[in-house]
C-alpha cells in the first residue's frame, strides 16, 4: 500500500533551512572512510542510490569525499536546487546554488553566476558554506548536475570553473593549462634530481 509522505518542503518551507537539513543529513549519516580502508583499492566511487539505500537500511554508511559530494549534489537536485560537483586537487566537494545565503564563508561563482555555496560534508563539525582555506581564491573545475541523458561525447568538454573568493585578499587563479605546465615543470625537476643522485 502506498503512503503519501509529505515532501521535505512541507516540513521546511524556508529554502535555506531545507538546504542545511540536507547538508547535515549527509554530514551526519556518512562516516568518512577512505576507499583503501573500505574497498581495499585506491579509488572507488559509490553512486548516490547505493549510499541512500545503505542509509535507509542501516541509518548510516561509509564513504569518502567524492561519495559525499555526489550524494549531496543528487539530493539537492532532487529537492529542486541547482547543484554541482567541484573537483579540487585530491578532493571533491558539492556546490548548491543559494543566492543571498548569509552563512557562507566565501562568495562562489560558477559559469559566471554568483551565489553558489560550498558543501564540505567530510568534517563532523562543518556547516553548510564552510570552505577549506586551501580552496579560497583558486579556480577549480566544477560540473553542474543536470537531468539530461548522459551521452559519451566525441571530445571531452571543457569543465566550468568555480572561483572561490575569500573575504579578504587577492584570489589566486590557476588555469587548467597552467596546472599542466606546473605539473610538467615539477616532473622535470624530479628527473634532474634523479640524474644528480645517480
């Protein structure tokens, strides 16, 4: 027998409060666990359906940063928000579009639109809008979640970037091209050092 459950919006009419509830749900129900500890491999991405099924069954589940980010982004999209997944060096987080949200620690822009809020659910004491300092003032790749049919493109599309502006100071922006150049430079330094040692 089907039971009509009230929508989340019926309980939390305030858009910002509803976003905070979703954030705390993921933060409090997903125990941060590196993939190597949970799956015995370096990298394994769970999908949102797997994680939500585990939470419904066990009231909790385990996952790492990208698992939490994907779950948050999908839950926000399902609740009617615009959401995105942001890729930082060795880290993944979610973004939710909440213009005029007063509790955000930084002003974020995605695809030219300001009003995005960082969702860092990996820390038990984190709140919606808290941004790690190492990601303020830098350009990062971000992909907005859409309901489009997924098709394999003939050529990968260029990701949008998110600029995290700190309250004070100048932003540091590193383009994808500059990241590749810096990485190649770093490799050449390592090769030179090995030659000197040998």
